[in-house]
C-alpha cells in the first residue's frame, strides 16, 4: 500500500509539479473535477484583464486587426492541433461542442447522399445522442442506430457515420481509436470523434490513428474557462468536400467583401459561423499554452499513474464502492468512477470536506485527475476523506441527502 | 449652423451624459464605431476580474450553481427583453447571431412543411443572406427569394419566411416593424427580424409591433465585448411549436438526468445548445445593465438628434460626400453613412486623426452614434476632422491608400 509520504515523494520528484504553481487553486480544496471545469491558469486572469482593458477598452474596434482577434480561432486551433496530433490547418476553435457536432454531422450527410445512418452507443454523452436525434427528427433520410461499444465497428457499413466519444464521460472507457478507424473505414463508414474527455488528458495522435473528423471541449482538461469555445478537426483531405450547414459570414471566402452570395472559404475556415468569442478564446489560449509547455506523453502517463493510485487506495480503504472504470490503463482515460447507492449524498459530504469531484446519474461519483495540477498526495488524501465519509455513512445526514437543482 | 459651444451646452444639459463616465473611452479618440464594437463599460473590467478570480478560480465547478452561471442565458435574456418590448421568458442569450438565425429559420421550416421560401432583400447583411443560402443549398425544398425592400411585403405569401434586418447595417434604413409584420401576416407569411443594428439604439416594442421571431447582436450597441454572445426572441405563442435543429444537451427538459433520449425543454430554453459562454455573458450583462439604467425612448431620441446634427454639419462643411442614409429620422437607425470614391483612404485618414468610424464596401464611410457615450461635441468635432481630411485630399497620401487585410 502506498503511503502518504511516498505520494509526497512522488510529487516532489514529478517534473510536472512546477506547473501546478501556474494554476490558482483555492486553499483547503482538493480539486478532482478538472474534467468538468478545468482550474484557472493564473495567466488567464492577467491576460483577460489586458484583453478587456487594453484591447477592448483602448484598442476598440481596431483590435480586430491589431490584437490578433480575427486570427484567434485559427491560431488557438493550431495550438490545439499540436496536442492531438493534427496539422495546424486542421483545427478551428468555434462555437460549442454541440454546435460543432451538428456542423460536422450535417456536413457529412450533405456531402454524401448515400450516408443516412448515425451509429452510436447507448449511454454516450447526452449531447452526442441528442444532436444526432435532432438531425434525424427533421430529416426523414437519416436514422440513429445504437449498438453496444463492442459491436459498434461491426455494425458500421458504407451508409454509416459512427459517432463516438473517445473517452466515456462516466465510465472512462477509452476506445482504441486506430482500431476503430481502421475497422469502420474497411466497412465504408466514417467516424466522428468527440474528444471532450480525452484532449489534454490522454495521448492523442489523430493523423497516425487515421481520424478524419473530431470535436472537443475547451473547458475541461484544457482549462479554457466556464463555457469556453470548443474546437473541431477536419482532416485535410476532407476539407474541400465538406460544407458547414451554418454558413455564417465568417465562413465566407471573403467576409469583408460583404457580397450577397455565399462562397465557402477554402480549408477549415468554412466551419466558422459568427464572430468569434474573443474573451473565451483569450482564456482558452492561456490554458492551451500551459499544456504546450509540457509533453503530452508525460502528462498522459501521470494521469494514468494518478488513476492507478486512486483505484489501489479505494480498493484497500473504501468498501461498498463499485468501480465502473476499467482497471486496465490502456483502455482508460484520466478519471475514475464508482457506483454507490447513495452516490449523491456521498459526493456532497466529500465536497463539504473540501474534496471536489462530481455526481453523475445514475448513482455514480466521479473523480477527475488533471495531470497538470493534481498531485499524488491529492489523490491519497481524497481517498482518506472518501473512506471517512463512507465510514460515517454520511448519506444519513440530511444536509447531504437533498438533491441540488443541478449538479 | 450649430456651433461647438452649442453642442457643448447640449452635452452639459444631457440627462444621459452621466453615463458616459461609466465607459472607459480612450483619450484623444472620438469613437463613432459603437455600432460595430461597443465601448467598454468600466464595470465589465471589474466584474470579469471577479468572475475569473472568485467564481472560476475559487468557486470552480461549484459556481455553476452558486454564482448563477446556469441561469445566465435566461437572466441576461430577460434583461434584454426589457429593451426590446418582449416578455422575460421570450428572450435567450445563446451562440452567435449567425447560429441563432440558423436555428430560427430551420425551426420554422421544420414546423410547417408548407413553408419553403426564405424571402429577403439583396444587400442585407451577409450573414443573413448566407445562412439562408446555406439552408437552401442542402434542402431541395427550400429556396431563397430576393425582393427590394419596398416590394418585400407584397412578395410574401403563405409559404414565406421573411428575413429582414430591421436597421440596415450600411444605409441605416429602418423598416416600419409593425407595418411589415401586419402586411406579411395578412399574406400568411412570418417574419424573422435581425435586430443587430437596432437593439440599444432605437426604440423597439416587439410585442406591440406584432413581432414573432428575432435575433440580435450582443457586441454592438449593447457593449457586450468582442464576439459577445447573441440573443434570440421567440414569441410565447410559438414556443411550443418550434424546435431548435441543434438539439444540444442544455436544450433538454432535464439536462442533468443524462438521459439517452432528447426531450425538448419547455419554452425558450429549448433553443440553448451547448454550455453557455460564461465570460462573454458576464461582460454582456454589464453592458445591458448600463442600458437599463436609462430610458430607451430617451436613448433613441438622443441617437436621432446626434445623427441629425452630424448630417447638418456634413451638409454644410463636407462637399463631395453622398449621403446614403435617410434624412428622415422616422425611417433611420442610429448611424450615418456616406459614399465617397476614396472612402477607404478617407476613413484611414480620419482614424489617424483619432476619429474612429468604419469603412464598408462599396466605397462607404460609416459613423455610428451610440447614445450612451457619444456627445454632441463629439459629432461636431468628427465633422471638423472629416472636413479637414476632405480638404487635404488625404486619399493621395500613400499612408492611407492601401487596403488593410480586413477592415
């Protein structure tokens, strides 16, 4: 059994530990929810103040040109590209994950009239399922097909768009991206990946793994701030064939010609729609810049080691929890979930003790390990608090039993 | 002819003048481009710092509940509702103007299979035209029909969705909203209004004027910051019948049930898609709050008076400019545009003198009068600078002749 002293020694020897100081983490809190909302990079506070006061306040409309605002969706996209193994010109920051999913799915459906089935798994993150259902609800040509994850690739065919979340938001199951891409492509299908719970947490190499389309979230491991803009990835060889359904003016080949007729921009720019959210982009760029100071392989390995440690400790100290996350790190992302009949109350009691994870329906507590700012001692102490909560049966405490309106 | 002293006296007597101090306007600049990017409310800088450092940094994921983040799209929407004559539950802040246009147009098309024609005017703001064209490009049932503004209402029929920008971005022509709604409705059509150049600048009363659907921009007169989120308006009686095509998880009736099946939220919430952009919403709320401290009728009257003064002065002092904005304030918004063969160089020379307006294709210079922070002396001095630029024929100066990459 790993001791606290051993965890502290690992933290002291961790080459990533210096980056923890670059985040503003509150005292007395062990934050294990960076997979829901990433912590605040200290640089984001000062950078946003500069963007607001100097660029917006002083520069005013001139800052679109002089402060790099127009370029921000491409510039930050190119930085994210380096985290996911894509080319600079394959990633764009835009809109939300939901809107980007919609744009890519509709783009593929419209480009190829023989595609008509969106194939995904039950229990996928709701927005992935819902966006697909919303498309099928109004397009009689389209249907949504569900298959369990182990049967997904076999269920694909030439009419299929496979829509998968690479790392599952609840269980943390991770698909073998290369194998799925290969199998689906061999059957004539195409895959759209949702990288929301992967990017910044696990090693990704989209080009090497044959990924063609993806979206991802800016506010989780990338620490882009609440409601940060999302990103989308379109492999170069598809960019000329695919068109965004949301043909806003900034996706035009010459937005400032103010022409009546829409002409799609070449390349990934056609997936821009409206004016980019500069404040959100500014915060996101700070988070991405911090991540680029490290090595993604190092980061992913630390995330796995944190999860391993957490699971080992819970095995030993927390009876009554059912692990729903794979023990095998090769098929796992960077969070760990457990089922407990009083999961909501357990998590509320933990939060009251300063350990912040989250609750997910049905009856799951979830702990995220953002390797940039989470230490081994954090994981160890979190388990200690969890063991205490379970031992005291905190779910009998009415303070914790009531469901919040949202969680 | 109004003198500078008279303008200064009007500013001194202006009940809105006290609000100018609440904006951070740079020294030595006369800012006449608040219709492109609104100036920075001083409160936005301090509020954003608090949102970033206390809510994001300290509160972390808890702030979704404790800091009012989840409610922000509805809360700020309800505030905007008061500016446009809508009910609190009819306005939602979400996405960009482009995405919101897409959502409303597709919602109407899907709700009523007899509607198939999007009718709009040539020269409308590009994103309005382009979004409509993008829909028609992939839906063989839909076509885009163009008609000049004076013929729009007559061209409408039961199969029509009329898409109009209430105040034209270039000419500043303003539609008679009540008359158009009445005429189009009498022919069986429905109108979607783009309020981007109206909201915060002209008096609006959507309910009284029979408006049913609208979108609008957050970063112009509302001073919501660069790329601020936009808003959409759906009249109560249509909310149950219309469905967003972008069925993201936050438009679900119970987002945190994490259910596989999409069920649209009742009311306007169904037009939410992804996680709301909290930083952008925070800045926008400051701009809207400032505007709510005044009276919209007072504000609109001052905007008109500023435009009248500007036109009077230019008439007298600036030969060679062709007014493209109506002289009649009843059919005009709050900006003034002129055609000049060397429009781009003229505007660059003006900006070099500290008077910031903007250039719009083809050959138009545009001056916006945001009544919250623009004074009569500003307008007077801007014309003086413009007269000097025209007298010195600045377009022969190579410093000003070259086109910037974007303007």
